[in-house]
C-alpha cells in the first residue's frame, strides 16, 4: 500500500565531483521502506551507506532519480523545506554521538523540542519520558564529557526520539561502543521501534547490529546487492 | 531568535576562558573609550564654564572695530558707552571693559600686554576685582597666575606700565600687583593686566569709553546696538568646540586601535569556532536548522561578547568612572602651555548619550565582525560538516 511507504527511492544515482571527473557513489538504487521497519544498509566501507542515508535525511541531494520521504520529494525541496522535514519528522543518530558538549543531558534532549516551540512544561515531560526510555533519568544534569560512550549514545537516541519522529536514521551507531553497550542501545531502539512504531534505518557493517535487523539491505559499490526480510522477529537475543 | 540567544549564551559560557578573555579585552575598550570621551566632554564643559566665569560672562558686545587677534585695531576700537547699555550697567548686569595695549618692564625686560579697565565692583566675572579697590600710591592691578609665572611677578610687586594715550603721547606710571588669580583660561590670563576702569579711562584721556560690554544673562534679549556687535556666548565658546573636535580626531585613532584589537580577538575566535565546531554545525542542521539560522546563531554568539563586555564593564567600570568623575584626572603635563582653557585636573562628564552610543557602536562592530566569518557556514555542505572534514 502506497500510504504505508515512508521512503520510496527510484533509480537513484549520486555522483560526487572528484578532481576534474566524477565519482558515482550510488548507482541505480530502487528501494521502498514501509512504516515501522527496522532496516539496515549493510556493506563494506565505501559502498555508499552513508551517502544513501544522507540523501534520505535531506542533508544531500540526489543527482538523478527520485527519493520521496514522507511524501516529500527530496530533490525538489529548498533548504528551508528540507530543514523543516528534518525538524519535524526525522531523527539522526551518529557514530560519534554529536552531542552539544557544553549543554547538559537534559538540554541536549530538549533541543529538538525547542526548535518545535513546545512549551516548557511539555518539554519537561517529553524529555523525561525520552530519558526514561533510554534509562538515563539520573543523568539529566550531567554534561556529555562526564558520560561514557554508551551513555552518550543513549542520550543521542533520546534526542532523536524525543519528538517521536516518523523516521530515525542511524549511521554506525555502535561503531564506538563495546559489545555490552551495543546490545543495550540496540535493544533500546528495538523496543522503541515496537512501542512507538518509529521506522529505523541503520547504516552498518557491525554484526551485532545486523543480528537485530528485521530487514537487511546489502549495498555493494553503490547498488543494492541483496535485500532480505527476516520473518522471525527477535530471532537473536543474546 | 530567543532560542538562538539561549543557545549562544550556553555556548559562550561553555567556552569558558576563551570567552572571558575576549570579554575582558572588549570591556577594556568600553571603559577606556567612555572614560576618554567623558574626559573630553568634561573638558568641554569645564572650558566653557571657566570661560563664562572668568572671561566672557553671558556674552558680550564688541566695539565694531575690535578684533582680539589684531592688537593694532585697539587704538580705534573703543567708543563711549552706548545709551542703550546704561540701565543694565547701573543694575550691574553689564560691565564695560576698556582694552588698551601697553608695555610693562618686569626685571627691566619689556613685555607687551593688554590692560583691561574693569569696574572693581563688578560681579559678573569671577575676577577678584575687589582687590582693585585698595588705595595704594600706585595703580592697583590684578593678574592671572599664568601671567604671574611668565613675568615672575608676585603680589606686592611694583612694575612700570608704559602706554600711549588717545593723542599718541607716551606716558608711564607704576602699578602694584594686589592679587593673582587662577582661572585656567589663558585668554583671561596670558599677557592680561586688570586695573580699575576709571583709572584706565583717565590714563587714556577717554572718559566713559569702553571696548567691550560683558553682560550677565544669556537668556534675556540683547538688542542690536549701533556701532557694537553682539557676540553670544555660543559664538564666543565656539573655539572650544573646534579645538575639542580637533583633539577628538586624535583620540579616534586610539579608539580605533582599541576596537581593532578587541575585534581581532573576536574575529579569531569566530574563525576558530567555525573551523573547530563543524560537527556541531552539521548537527544543528541535521536537527532542523537551516544554514542561515546557524549563521545567525554564530553571529549572535559572537555579538554576545559585546553584551557580556558591557556587563563586565559596568561591574568594574562604573565604580572606576564614578571615582574618576569625583577625583578628576590630573594631567601629567603643565596645562598652562595648552593654549586654551584647560584645568590641571579634568573631571570627566559622562552623558547617557555617550554611554549608549559607545555601547551601540561596539555592539554593532562586534556583530559585523562576528557575522563576516560566519557567512562561511552558509556555504558549508552539511554532510561534510557532519564528518568534520572541511578545511
Ligand atoms: N563528498 C564526497 N565527495 C567525493 N566522494 C565522496 C563524498 N562522499 C562520499 N564519497 C565517496 O562515495 C563513496 C561512498 O561513501 P560513503 O561514505 O557513503 O560510504 P560508506 O558505505 O558509508 O562507508 P563507511 O562504511 O566507510 O562509512 C566512497 O567511495 C566515498 O569516497
Ligand atoms: Mg559511512
């Protein structure tokens, strides 16, 4: 059903200017992702995972083809419309957390809500809820430099989730974490995916992440090599 | 805007020492500029009020031929006191002054001077003319301290005065210094000797004659008098404004250098920030800011240095400036050589306009200096900013 599709990608090509020539990072991607999926882009370094995620996140533009995210055609958005799409509907989780170091945990998580003009009492409640989801209610006043990597990534998840976006894009979220922390945050995200029906798309080559995915989209040299759906949810729980 | 201010505030406080260094440099410019401008307007105020008190009163009528810059005109620039002035003179609201060129011979050396005949009972000028009422064998005279210093005269000294009367005949008499006053007004002191008006009129064989008429009140109407030119207080103090304006140009260079240093510090901070905080910039964009909004955020952040600086300046500057206004600033050099009315100690005067305009200028300059490097953000590629790879 068309309406259930959060992302529709048709014949996507992305080329980067390199020196005098061009480098084709994505070459003819066709992909449909439905609401509530827990999917991952898997592939070796340089296969185009981040590039694809950036375009879906309206941080970059397609060179050719169409990418429709939540009914908006990325290629036709101006910067304000793209910013609005990100602000209202998208959450990002980065490999290096990208928290604002001088702001407290609370303030970091509150940030997306400030952009959306929520009232102070609403913000208070929503931030505390989000910190509850990731199990960090005791760290509201801490600042990122005082937290462990795993805690930082949980703050980043809370920040991405606090506004209950339709879509969360996570680029190598576990790359800087040890196994225990990786499983912890993956379980957190899996739980949020099920409870809030938030769509998650990962870019990863981490086996731990891959084991949680409900759909595995293998990228190779800028094209989709394999697209597998797992019909056995929660198959792997270490 | 409110959010940007909040963020900028957090970021600046978070940046710690770097912020405070900039703020201190900037606040130093604030205080020095306000102080210097205060000294200048204090000087302007003091010069004008001293001139009013000691030399020009509330304004003057000049005999039409009188030109203070051309002593040769003095032989012709006097006339009988006009009828229109008589009632004011009787009331003490106007004083006729006769000005004559003459020579004195202190320690045998000739010195050309102006003799001003003035009513010893006058109350318009602060000159101690009462001391001209003493009866001595010689003519009593008062002089200013600058004059006393130049000609090495002290109270009680007797000196020969030589002049030409209205027929051009030389005559001489002794005068005795009965008082020395200190006015800070060179025009009232340098080469000026004051003696009683009636004595000077007798010496010159010019009864009832005057060169200028000094009046008390600025506000009352001063009619045209035939043969006399009305010089308002504003015209007579114009020279003070001109000189202070000229001196202020020199000071502007100092302001410029001070501001330049502060602005270099801010500029440097901004450039460094934008380079070092690429990931943060990318994050703002990922969270839903447009690049223009991030430019705005960084501009506000830079400009806020000036706001902090204004607050810090208020904290340590206000006591300092207030203290200065009370004790004044004593100039290290000898002010009698300055060529215009200036006291050895100047009391700065700060007007609201002065403070507000200084703050606005600094704020505006800081905003521009913060904006210029931030424009670079508008050209950043968000994905590259997120990777922190831009050079
Ligand atoms: N801005 C750019 N300019 C030029 N080439 C680029 C640019 N961004 C990405 N590329 C190239 O596109 C290809 C895909 O890059 P991408 O970052 O999407 O890979 P990835 O799958 O995320 O790899 P990794 O696992 O290392 O993160 C790489 O070869 C990369 O060098
Ligand atoms: Mg990548």
